[in-house]
C-alpha cells in the first residue's frame, strides 16, 4: 500500500525519531507520519472503489516540517492515490505557510497549503 512513498517516508521517520531523541521531544512525529500515510493509503483505496470512473476528488492539504524535517504531504498523497488506481493528481496552491510572523516560526522550512485534485 505504501510502496510508492515507502523509502522516502522511512527516511523521514528515521530523521524525525533522531530529532526527537536529540531534542527530548515528547511527540512521536515519526509514528504519526507513518500512521497518517497508512491511513490515507486506505482512504484512497476506498475512494477508488466508491468513485465512478473519471471522478474528481479534492483534499485540502498542507505540507509539514516537524523538527524542521519537511514532509511533502501533497506529493505523497498524490502518489498514494495513483497507486490506488487514480489516473492523475495536481496541487492547486492556495497559500504559503510559515511566512507571516518571523518571531513565531519554529523553523525556516517553506511550507504551502492547497487543494490536491485527484482524478480518474
């Protein structure tokens, strides 16, 4: 189910786990990221069964960077949708994130939010 993103997700989860150990973080971001992708892979499989051929699906998504480790959520979800049998995906960017108030930023990783359109 996670084959299209498995290696990149595993790498990101390892980096998150290491950052958590070094920083003494209390949140298990590495487990949350892996579980999120597993759950969404199941959602895409269910949607593919429920949607008529040629149907379009829209998810509002934003990428993330816990501990400064960028998780390209929109691309991962698009690739998981393709693996579930959809034909195409594209991100229609709505806005940039983490750019408004420099003093409140936890990291400097550029982030964005948008509509993930999946078709087929």
